[in-house]
């Protein structure tokens, strides 16, 4: 049979040991640890009552209050010490003088994502020519993404864009009405409606397509749209802007070609290609065997689209120009898979 004085001794030992530790604790963390050692799931105070069952009834009646009192005292001691530690550190903070002059400044690691850097460079380039930034929504209606751009519902040109539509049940919109924009051209009519010519605007941002992914195609990508409307704007301006852009980003010796291409919202429309730097025109996996990498779609804004934007096509003409940021970065930096840009692979990113 366990003796009362043995239990009493045990309790006193816990008390003296822990009081000492509590009063010597210098940080709140140490006090938290002591609290857990006493009152946590396997704390000494938590487990002690398990042994009480071995005591005879009358002794149990004596040890009970003693136990409770000790528990209370330890708990109080921790709380009082916590308060003291807080006060000490506050006093230290207000009296101690810091010499900020000698603080070590650690070297910074990392940098902005290459796409962000490239976008900033591009914006700077076109600001120099008087273009201003314009923001259009990434979740948009099919009206701005297609309808107002001369691509009515059922028009076969809609098949050019593999569109991600937003579930109508979740939005209250009708089926096919709300989508993730497939191109930054959704900014075109908004720009025309918000400003009067002469207009020099650029809109840059994320676009989304339900794509078959490969080295040149990504489902989420950045596009850059230029809208330039004034009296007498012509294809010559478009040629100039394409060369200005590619020579200043990719390099002076980049070879550029313009080839006829159909987009319903421009007439005439062109595809702008850069000579594939991986095969130098021979044809390879990256350029799909053509020797050229398409970097932009562009053209003279269709009169119907100008009208939709409230601009008189008898007086004004305009160009719209939409390069894919990732494609141009591939040419500039010489990487052969556009999917690298979203992977977040540090080995790839540290090269920039
Ligand atoms: N928006 C077109 C695309 O995503 C590119 C384009 C922009 C074409 C402007 C013509 C004019 O493919």
C-alpha cells in the first residue's frame, strides 16, 4: 500500500523543482514548455491522480486538497512569471538603444518572374511611342470577346478559339455567355467606346484557351494588344510597329515576315512570324516544321468593329496588333518550350 507521506513528498518535490525552473525562465517559450510539462496531456500534474487509486480512503481525503492547492500554486507561478517576462522585455525595448548603422543587410536573392520583366520592358517600349495602358477583364462576356469583334454566334470563325466557358448554373448567365477571354482583343471595343481618336492604347494580360498543349501552346498565357486609331493609319504603321517591337526585344538581327491571315475583326489580316532561332528556318519540332514561329496576329481594324466602337470608318482607320508574350520570349531567350513559363521550375527561372 502506498503511503501518504510518499505521495506528499512526491508532490512537494514537483513543487520545489518546478518553482525553481519557473522563476528562472527567461522567455515565454520556456514558460509554455514548463506549462506543458506540468499540465499537458502527459504532464506530471495531469498524470499524478492516476496513482491516487492506490491510497486508502482517508489518506486520499488529505492528499486531494493538497494536490489541488499545489496545482493552483504552480499555475499561478507560471502566470506571474509570464507577466514579469513581458514587463522585462518591454523595459528592455524602451531603454535599449539599437545601432541601426551596423545592421547587416543580407544580399537579396531572386527576381521578378521573366514574364513580368518582359511585360515591363514591353510597356516601357510602347510608352515611349505614346501608347497608354488599358485593362480589360479576364472573365468576360462573349459579346466583347466575340460578338462585337465581328464574330457572331454560329460564325465558323469561333472555332478558331478553343474557349473555356463558365458554368452558367454558377453565375446566372445563359450558357455560352460568360467565358475566360481567349485574347486581349476583348479590350478593342472597350477602348474605342472609352476614348475618341487619335487613340494609342495597349492592353496586356492573361488569356485562356482550351488547348492541346505542346511546345508552342499553353492553356494560360499572356497576350499584348495594341490599338492605334487615327486618320490615315495604314499597314505601313503596322509593319513599323512589328519591327520596332521585335528588334528592340528579341534583337536587331531578328528576321520578321508578314503573311496574310484571316481574323474576322481585321481586314486585311496578317500573321507576323519571326524566323525560328532553333532551326534557322530549316523546320523543327518547336516551329512545327515551318521554319517560322508565329508571334502575333494583326491587321487593319475591320470597319464593322470600328462602328461597334462608335468610330466612323469613313474618317478613321486603325490597326490592331496582338503578339503572344511567351512566343516572343522563346525567341528572345532561346528556350524551346512555352510551358516552362508556368512550371515554376527554379532551375529554369534562375537563368533570367
Ligand atoms: N486576338 C488574336 C489572337 O488571339 C490576335 C490578333 C490581335 C489578331 C489583333 C488581329 C488583331 O489570335
